[in-house]
C-alpha cells in the first residue's frame, strides 16, 4: 500500500493543496507553505486517535481580511497492489480498479461550519451510498491498518516527576525484555544473518531514538509546545552505523518483515492497539535535523531509510536532501489562492541529464534546492565575482534566496529544465564569445511566451568577464597583476593572459573586487547592476 495523493481544501493554513506522494518524499519550502497544517491533516485523517478529534472554527481556512471558509475537506488516495486481496471485506468492497491492476481507495474527512459549531463526517467518494455508520466503521479499520505515526523532536515531551520516570524506566525495561523474547522467537535465524544479538541492538537503538530524539505523537493533532526535557543519555552513533550496514547487506525480502515488526514493537504502545502483520504504518518525520549534527543525521537516516515504510519528511536540511534521489524531493510554494507542489516525475528528464544535475546540484550544491532564484554563470570566476559585487552593492544573495550556480560542467539546458520543473526562477549570464552565444540561444529557448528575455538573460559585450572588466576601467588592475607598467604597449588580450598565468582567475576576481570596494559601488558596471536588480526581482516574484 502507498498513500498516493492528498487534496486539502480550506483546512487551517492551507487554502488549497494537491500533493502526490512517493514511497519516500522530502518536503521543502519556506516557513509559510503550510507544513504544520499538512502534517495535522495527515494525522487527523489516518491516526487512530483522529476519530476522536472534533473540528472547531479555527480549523477552517480564513484568508486575510476575508470571511472564514465554511467547508473544508481532506481527501486521501491510497493505492494497493496484490496485498489488496488480504484487506478486510469492509475495505475490499470500497476499492476501484481491476483486480489485475493496482486498486485505489479514496477516503475523505469533511467538515461544515454552522455558526460557531462544526459538523464533521467521513466519506468514501467512490461509494457514495454508504451509510454514516458503515463509512465510520470502514474509516476506523483503515486507520488501524495504515496508521500515520508522526515523529517529532523528543525535547517537547512533557517532563514527568522523578518517581514517575523511575517507574516508567522499570516498566520499559520489562517491556523491552518481553519484546526481545517475542521478536527473537519469531525472526532469529543465524542462517539468514539474523540473530538475537542483532535484534537486541536494533530494538535498543529504536527505543533510544524514540525516547531521546524523536517522539511518536500520541494525539491526532499536537497541542502547544511543552516543556523541554533534558537528556541524560547519548545514542551510540557508531553502533547504529554498524547496525545499518549489517542490515542493508541482507536481502530485502528477509530483512523487511522483522524490521517492520521491530518498528511496530516500539511504536505500538503509543500508536495503535493492533499488533498485526497486516499493519503498515505511514511514517511522518518532522524536521529531523533539528537536534542532530549533520553526521548524526546521516547515520539516523541511513537506518530509517531501511524501514519498509512509506516515509514523508519535512526538512530544511541541505545534507538530508543530498541523501535521497532528486525524484524524492518536493518543493512547496504558497500562493494567493493555493499551495503549489512541484516534484520530478519518472521520465521527465533523460537519465544522462538527471545524473548531471544530481552530481552538480544535489551532491555539490544541495542548498540551491531551497533557492528562490538561480543566477547561472559560466565558470567559477563569475561565481566569485558576482557574490562579491552583490555584497559590495548591499545585496545579500543568501537573504534573498539567490544562488549563483556555475553551469559549464553540468550543461545549461539540463539545469534550466530542472529549474522550470521545480518552479525555480532563473537568470543566465553568458560571455560574448561563440560559446556564450550558444548558451544565450539555449536560455531563450527555455522561455515561455510570458517571459521577457531581459529578465532572464544578460550577455557580456566581451569574450569573457576578464575582458569585460578590463574595458570597464579596470585595466590598471590587470596590468598590476601581470607585472606590467601602465605605459607598456602590450595589448589587452596579452595583459589578461599574463595576469592569469601569474596568479589565477579567482585571484584576479578578488583583485577586481578589491578595486571595486576601494572605488565605490558606482564603479560596478551598469550592466551588472541592472542584472542584480533583475535577479532580485525574480526572487521576489516581480517577473514571470
């Protein structure tokens, strides 16, 4: 089973959102995209405790300076393969699609605001004739078989009195011993590489993660932030890393059943009262980087990624983005009328282009995936130069969400195609030579009818950025670096070539930037000042 899609309308901070899911999905976006509302909607719809939640007027979306919405809904689409045959009859009769294909079940939670009170109900839209009682019973079965388990920062656990903690520790120790006995009896098999010691280590690791780093939320919708809990123990990270390597070496069909049972042994007391082999939780992981050093985050994700569960993760971590495939990353942007989701679908980019983007952006520059705008330049010299010129002109590229990305290694076309698919505005700076003319042609070919060339393309009127600055009044800088007197008769090209030979292109960029700093912001060529202004406008959404 996989949760394929969610549609949210007028729920809390979300006016409208249509979001497809994959087996693993990392959700990124700025703080206002509606993260909490989405996670609450998933918890409310599929958490076993969600049946007890009562809507209030605050659950209905209210636009700024406009009346509150009076209707809201959360509509889920779940997809089943051969496992559909094992579903209870109460759910099997609600499926659509041919038995030989993937079967689909659509399920929704609806609410209507009537005065100050809210009336709520659940429905299976493809079977509208169901009575309220039958629909509620089917929804309860669905929640128990496919519960949403939401993992949050464990520091927000409520602090307990010391006497309660001692009693809880004793109870947990007894419970862990019983779980180890049960799991070892079911799954220990030295011939498959699964022994009692491995199960014990995995069980202890999951308990420590749940107790000290991530909390499985009990309620369907979280309450206000609670008192921070001080931690007394540290997870043995090297042990966790070694354990992950041992588990990953096992065939998937051998490791998945006991890993799932292991996870449910830890989650079951908080999450569901059904310890059945048919239970397939959906894991919501909320900002796992909050408390973890990047190395510890990598070790934790290496382990969590082995769990045979659908995982939906919210994150602001560039390191975590580099640990999944590009297809597993989804950008969310909140607009005036709706929240837009963008992600790569299978086959949207050729394999070769996808490989180049993965290495160039995801591996080397993962922070750029958070960008509001990409400024694409030919080489590292331009990266150095543009960043420094922006700083000198008072423009903070980081604060504006602008990332300067060198494109020569990966190719311009793949980067522009990916930026368009992910909704990232872009601007290209090219040299004035033959290669630059080709890049300019590529950039123009990626523009829509609504986009103007001047907002997305700047062409230097020189063969490269060194020759451009030489002509813009910085000849003395290049002559000084080249070790030539001002009155020498050496031509421009030879001066620049000698300067590069005596230092390097990055060193020349620093020398020119230092000269700009000494002369003042007005010495920055007008062409580049206009370009920076347009890039800022793109980042702020002023231009299509």
